[in-house]
C-alpha cells in the first residue's frame, strides 16, 4: 500500500512539473529547453519536499511508538517487581512453617516416646498383677485343675440366656460348678456301658423324647454381639444321666437310629429359630447333620420334605457337616447337597483338622461358613503345612463369600491374636458355654438335668431342638471366681517380647 502511494505521488509530481513547463512556454514565451529546465527544477523541489515531509512524519510516528514501548516496559518492570516481592514473602512463610512443623513433630515424637515408656511400665505392672490373680484363682479353686479342660471350665464364671436377641451381649449370671471330666474331655458320670445297653438307652430316649437341645452362641469380633446359635444335642437315659453327642452318635449310626435323631433335631431347631426370630430377624441357628443321614436316601427324603416345608427359614437355618464328610462325598451325597442348595439352604463345615481348604469348590457347593479351632489357626506350624498362611485365610474365604468362625476360644489372649487374623466370628467357653433349653411347663425335676456339666466344646456335637421357650440353666447360686480379662493380654502385646 505504501509503494502504490509513493508511485502515485511521483506521477503527480511529474505531471505538475510538465504542466508548469507548458504554462511558462505558452504564457511567458519561454523556449522549450528553458521550460524543461524549469519543470525539472520544480520536480526536484517537489521530490525533496516530499522526502523531507515524509521523514518528519515517520519520525513523529516512531517517537510515539517508542514512547508507548517505554511505558509498556515500565509497567512490565513494575509487575515483575511485585511478583518478586510476593514470591519472597511466600518463601519466607514456607520456611517459617517448615521450621514450626519440625518443632511440633519433634515435640510429638518426644511425647510418644515418653508414652511408650509409660505403656511398657504399665504393661509390666498389669502382667505381674495378672499373674498374681491367676495364681490366686488356681489356689482358691474348689477342684484341682488336673487337665486343660478343667482349667478352661474354671475360667467361665458367666453365661447368657439363650433366648436373648441375637444383637445382645451375653449377660453375666451365676454359673453352674463344672463336673469332673475324664482325660478325654467327656463327662465322668459313670463307667462306660456296653454297646447293647447304650443302644437300648438311645432307643428309649428317642421314643420317650429325652433328646435335649443346648444352644451355644457365636459372637461377632471384637464387639462380641450374639449373631448365631449352634444347636448341640444331649441325650438323657433312664436315670437322667446326660450323654454327649460323642458318646452316642456313632452307636446311633451303627444301629440305624441316626435318621430319626436328625429328623427330631431339625424339627426342634426350626421351632427354636421361629421363637428367636420373633425378637430378632437377623438371628441364625446352626444345625448339625450326620453323614449317614446325607447318604441314606430314605432318611434324607424325610428330612428334605420337612426342610422344603420350612423353606422360608433357609437364609437363617444353616446345616453343618464335618470336614471329612465333604472330603468323602459320593454321588448320592453330592446330589442331596445340590438339592438342599437349590432350596436356598446354606452349609457350614466343622471338625476342621487341617487348613488344606479349596474355597472355590466349597462355595460352589453352597458352603458359607467354616469353623476352625482357634488353636489350629494360631498354630505356627500351619503356615508350613498348608497352602496359605492362617492370617490370610479369612480374606481368602471372604473373596468367595465364606465367613470364618474361630471356635474353642477359651482365653482373652486368643481373641487378641485372632483379631490380627481378621476373624469376624468367635465361639467358645470364653463367651458362653452351651446352655440347655427346656419345653414349656417343664417340672422342677428337670432342673437336675440342667445342672449337669457341659463338654468343653461343641465340636463333635449333634444339633437338636427344643420345642419350648429357651431358658437358662437354674444352677445353685455360687460365687464365681474372678476371671482375668483381656487387659493383661493387650498390655503384654503392647510391651512386646521380653
């Protein structure tokens, strides 16, 4: 655009010079050469004037631009200086905050170290007092602690009412003095009887309805709220002597009576479950089923018809089998388990002897609970003999929808160690022993049966049911010995080894 305007001005200058020469030639009579000289002179003057004027105009434009640039540079310098000042202030604050934070951290570390020393001193003091209390309890015990089972019995000064809602904690009441036990853990009521006599007692007990149900709670950890009950079967003979499941189940299976026992057990378990669910819909009952019933088509068909009629209770009614039963399933047993699973019933495994467990296979068969003895979980040798470390077993089972239940818990130290294994449920004499249920309208003579001693664990027990209202044992009012709590165990863990 500037080049076009320059050419246009030059053309105009040439035309003006030519016009001036023509005018001088025609008006003043000047010759052509003189008029040409005058025209060139005028053209030169116009060129010089144009150059000078353009130079002056460009200088004024450049001057204004330089002034604008100077102002912009000054503004930029002021902004850079402001940013520098703010950055310096921020750096100063960061340095002061870091120094203050370091001082606070040092103070907190010092306080933590001091508290750690105090906790260790407290742990040592509590441990010594706990040992003194334990030695005092052993010295004051009425019966000598001749076996681990009798020692565990002495640590059970409380029980609970089995009819309490499933979300309540066991309520302390007076405990019944434990009966003496033999080395095998069975109740030492009388010398062992001959098998024919015991089989006759079992038949008589079944016909006269002398199968009693005992309930032992399963609690959540660490809250210790009752979530499930396991039904444990006890049989009373003609002399009202109580026989544990380990004493008569094998003979009942050999005599072909286990099917009738299992059917009575399921009937009473359902009755108890209905009574418990009136107060709490989340309660559940574990009912033991023998391998003989599972493999006998006739007996199983009778039980299946009864369970089909009570299919609405399937989410809260758990059928429990031994680990050996699941490991030796035949075609008939597998088909029967599938029939129960199709009707919505869930299974539990007890009598676990090792931790070689296939959770995927068990979950596919309908297993939702596995009960492992606490001693087996806490045994350090299991980490080398099993495919998974016991501390990871709960997480592994949980990925397949199976809950791990630690049973046979008899001390607070075991509870503290099991919490490190993320075990959600616990069962054992530490929380409550199995308590009997009596039918409504039971006579006062039935109290003698309630005062019988219980086995140390529900393992090996067979499920049973009471058709009446659950009630605790009415034992003699004795002053229970003081029981050590878990504070000493926690203190020892805080103090560490040594």
